[in-house]
C-alpha cells in the first residue's frame, strides 16, 4: 500500500495511506513528501498500546493538520518551452499536482515518471530533461544564416541583438504565482539561479531562461484562454515590441514555441534600432544640406555686400575729388570778368551733368545688382526645391524598399511557420500511431 510522509516528529513519522488513513511509523530518515510502500498488517492491541492511546490520538490530530497543510495548494509554477506545463506546489515546496496546458506538454508528461511529491526544482529538472530528449531545443539555423547575410551593416547594438538571435536555440519561461507578492519574489530568486544551473548541466544548446512572478488574476485569465501566464506575458511583450501591433493575432501566437516568440521580439527590437538609426542618418543629412545651403547663401550675401561697399567707396572718392576741385577754384578766385563768369557757368553745367550721369550710372548698377540678386535667389530656390524633390523621392524609394523587405520577411516567416507546424503535426501523428501499435501489441499479448 502506497503512503506519503506528511509529518515528521523526532523518531516518528505520520504517513497518509491510499485509503485515507494516517499511520504512525518509525522515522527512517524520511523527508516530507517521501513516498513509501507499507505492508498491510493486522492490528494487535496490547497493554502497551492501550497505555499510549492518548499520545497516538494527539499525534494523529497533528498529523491530520499536517496532511491538510501538505495537500493544500500554496503556489503555482508554470513552465513553457513549447510544451506548457503547470505545477501546483504546497507550502513545503513539494509538487502536489501537475497538469499539461497543451498537447506537447501532455506528450512530455506521458514520458516521465510521476512528479508528485518531488521538490519543484527536481520536478522542473526532470521536465527539462525530457523536453531536451523530445528535441524541442534543437534549432534549424537556415533562417538565422539568411537573416545575418541580409543585415551586415548595422551598428553595435543591432549586432548584439543579431548575435543573440543567431545563438538562441530555445527559451524557457517560468512564472510563479502566490497570494503574497513577497513570497512570489522569493521563489523567483530561488528558481532563477537553480533553473539556469539545471539548464547548463542538462541542455547543450543555447537556451534563454526567464523567471518572473504574476498575480492570481493573471493565472485566472491565462487559464480562461487555455495557456500559462508565462506564455500570455511573452506574447503581450511581443505585441508591445511590434511596429504594427494590430497585425499580431494573440490567439495565433499563443500556440507557438517560446523560442519563436523570443526571436520575433528580438527581431522587432533589431528592426526598431535600424529604423531609428536610419532616421537619425536622414536627419543628419538634411541638417548638413541645410547648413551647406545656408553657407552658400551667406557667401553670396557677403559678396554682394562687399560689392556695395566698393561702389560706396568709389562714390565717396568722387565726392572728395569734387570737393577738392571746388576748394582749388575758391583759392584761385579773383575779380571775375564776364568771360570768367561764363567759364564758371560752363564748369557748373559740366559738373551737374557729371553728377547726373553718375547718379544714373549708380541707379543702373543698383538695378542690375538687384536683378542679378533676384535671379540668384530664384536659382537658389529652384535648386533647393530640386534637392528637396530628390530627397523626397529617395525617401519614398527607401520606404518602398523597406516595405518590400518586410513583406518578404513576413512571407518567409509564414512559410517557415507552416513547415514547422506541418512537421509537428507529422511527429504527433507518428507518436499517436506508435502508441496505437503498442496498445495493439499489448492487447494481442493479453
């Protein structure tokens, strides 16, 4: 008869049997949750036993309390790779219930020993070992090689993300839930290092481990959707990382393996960084072009100003010469005759004529300068508009190229997903056929 150790007190232990009875036995270095096999024995009442009835009853009462504590759900731990499995553990950290959340999870549980009454660490270790045997961490590298060939000119941050995507063979997402947030966080800290150590010892492939805590409401919501809270959190993280979140179908991605979701998240981060870098480069190019245009305009304006200054200097020079001539004339003045007066009048007329010619020439030059300046401004505006048009065209071509590349990537991913789904369906069909063949052989043997 199978029994489970539910209470230990000094030299004795209380065990819960299959028939629901609690029996006191000697403690042979048992641990809480150990499963033992007991032989059915007839009850012999002795005087000694009669004298210790009171102590036994008291012990059984304590044992009953221990049994209630042992079999009461205390925390929930879920594990996702593609197989999704949920463990219910008691306050002693022992597994009291295991359930698969998807078909792959059931395949894994069918192929391993009973995990009940194990510590949560041992149960997860056995599960990961079987998941590895089933080949869920094996990676097809053809996709990552294609992606790495297409993206050889990214910056350091993007290269790091690409490296992660190339080396990642799988992912393990574990979530912990308890009514007490502090208890959840403590269990997360305990499991994080232990699970990483388990993965390092058991799994040869590069596998990312993510351990987090969630509330009971999250567990309830995930159960309603037929998934674990860890898988739900991961897909919501994918939606948040996407540039087109409306294109992601939550229900569709909830059925995909963890490694595929993780890679898609990394791909989205990489695409975001690439677009951000391209936008910064475009802004820098626009700033440089604007600076060059402004510099050219400033140089033209400086030339025009210098030209105006030269003309102004020439005018001032002419005025000084005229004033000098007037001063000389004033010095040479003597009693004038009618002949001298006529000569003065003639000089004044010539002087006025020269001044008029200068003014006309100055006005003509100013008009020519204004026309030339307006023409240059028009040419600059035309050239600037042409550049803007070329930039807009280049930008549109880049956007079109990006859209085409994204469409090709999505098409390639869809094809790969379809092939993987087909392979999994074929594997499941083969397993089911093998199980049917085994059952048929067993029936024939019987």
